[in-house]
C-alpha cells in the first residue's frame, strides 16, 4: 500500500524536487512535507509548480536537527531521504560537510523514524558506493569499495540505514541509483555544467582522457523506481536503479556540443580528478523482478535536458553565482 503522508528530505534539490512534482502529479490523495536546508545546491525555485500546491508544505531546516526532524516525522507515514551533499569534487576539497549530512544526518533521521515507527523509509544511496567496476555489472551483494569522501560518506549512510533495519526493525529500503540527468540539477555536475559552459562558448574540461564511463538514468525513471519501492519493495533490501545507458564522458560532451550546434574544438582534456572512478555499472535484475522498467528514451531525453539548460540560462547563472569560490578553486588549473 502506498503511503499517504510523505516526508521528503532534500526536496528542493535535483532529484528531490523532481520527485515531489512527480508524486503530486501521480497521487491526488497525498501530502508531502519537504525538509531542505537550502544549501548552495537547493532552491525553492526548483519546486516550481509544487510550491503553491496545498498538499505540499516546505520547511527550511537541517536533517541533523533532531527537533525539526521529529516534528515532521510525527506527521509522516513514510520518508524518502534524498538530502545529501553529493558532489565528488567538493568532497575532495573538503569532506566535513559530507560526513555531517550524509552520515550523521541520516543517523538523526533513522533515530527519529525508529521512535515514530514510520511505515516506510527509502534511503537514496548511489552506485558510487561500489567503487569503480572495470568490467561486469554490480549486483546488490557486491562489496562496497568507495574511493572518495563523497562515496565513503554515502556508504556510511547506506549501511546505517540497513543497520537500523537489522537492529531495530526500521523498514528501510536502500536504492543505489546511477548518474541521473534531467532538469533542475545544480550546474556543477557534468551535464548542466558542460551545457552552461558550451552556451557561453567556453571550453568543456574533461578530466583525464575523458573515457570514464557512467550509466545515465533519467530523473523520471529514478522517481518511478522509488514509487515502485514505496509500494512493493522489501524492507531491509537494497535495489540498484539504472537504465543500461553506458556512455563515456567524451561521448556525453559530444552530444552536448552537437545539440547546441557548437564546435568540438571546445573539448579540453584537463588534469584528472584524484581517485577518479573509471566506470560504474549496475545489474538491476532485482528491481526488474518487481516489474519496474525504465521508460525514458536516452537519445531523446538527454537532448531535451540539454535544451532545458540552454533555455534556462538565468536559472543556471543564478545557481552558479552561489558558488563562485568553488568554481575558481576547482577549475583554476583546469581552464
Ligand atoms: P559528475 O557529474 O561529477 O558525477 P559523478 O562523479 O558522481 O559520476 O561527473 C560525471 C563524470 O564526468 C565523472 O567521470 C567526472 C567527469 N567530469 C569531467 O570530466 N569534468 C567535469 O568538469 C565534471 C564536473 C565531471
């Protein structure tokens, strides 16, 4: 049975805000409380269309703040926990916020969920917890070998969610999703960052040889998978979420340039990311056994996403302006 009253953490971020819109569209008889700290990566603008919906309430606050969490948890049937620091490059420059939000914040939510006996708790983890996979596809039973502070923090939260199931019976379900694309992603990530650079005719900095491989999942498919898991996922289980769209970074850059009608002379090979994972790849047969299949057509949707960022230049510029110092530091010797 689907929950009626959801608490969505990180609901003003990328996947969270898309999920809130998706849920309101799919489920007439529902209510959602969004808890979001509004860090540099979140914005109420991302909730466009949902922010005025009477079924949706927004609270600015931190998942580490037990009082705020408790007040919202008391009203919720189930939790979808997106709130996290998510950018690998930032975690390499400064890991503290990642450990605080992704590990401690998850712990605070789990403690509160335990006390309030919620019916469901989806913890949104990531394929990056497996570390790089040079060949084959990781099943949910594969060892966790995170190689950067972001993925290590996510692995901590992921296993804490499982520990709360095993120890206290909190009905946690863990998703490990692939690289997700779609509208409203903070433009530090590959797709929106390269689009914002290309529209200004600025070079696209490919780390290393640009031949690292990621699997690309449309945000609507990511949301659909979480819906299936809220309905019929098994507590205590982990589910990989991907759509078999493996692409090298350089291929992604070429699609972006092609869609925007820009020259490949904008491609630049720059100093690599330390500990850069070569490839991620997921075996999703477990989720398929619940009847979930991705619906988005990669070639059409990646191009629609590129056009969305090109059309929303003001949104991108406004988002980028919140992080001037980061971009200067990260790309100073990669220009
Ligand atoms: P990113 O969007 O940061 O996601 P993740 O590291 O979580 O997979 O990066 C996707 C890939 O693109 C990754 O292999 C790193 C690479 N990349 C670049 O080559 N240049 C860039 O400026 C960025 C942001 C990413």
